[in-house]
């Protein structure tokens, strides 16, 4: 690997740029193929997303109102709900206290 890097340093800047462009194109193509083959690239469900966005934009919330709603929902949650949420976080690899 270090040999390759040393050889790359000895090449002209134009050759290095072409190699960088080609490498980035191949990596981008690979990621795009993976994304499309996973099914995430499908357009199904976009109508529901746009409908949800329209519904949300019809009710504008200020940042303070949004924060207030979040805090109220946290304090209204039962201790069991909060315990379940924190267990889910701990199982996903979050550091435990």
C-alpha cells in the first residue's frame, strides 16, 4: 500500500487528478448500485411522504412550541415507557451509565 502511495506521489498532478476522479466515480457508482438494489431507491410511498409534509406545513410550529411539545410528551410518559426507550438505546450500542 505504501509503495502505491509513493508511486502516486511521483506521478504528475494531472495523472493524480484523473485517478482521483475515476476512483470517486467508481465508488459513487458502487454506492448507487447498492442503494438501488436495497429497495430504498424505489419511489413507492412518496405520495404519503408529501401528504405528511403538506399536513405538517399547514400547522407551523415555532422552535419554542416544538420544544415545549417535546418536553411535555417526555414528562407525560410513564416510567415504564421511558425505561423501555432507554433499554432500546442501550441495546443499540449506546454507552451504558
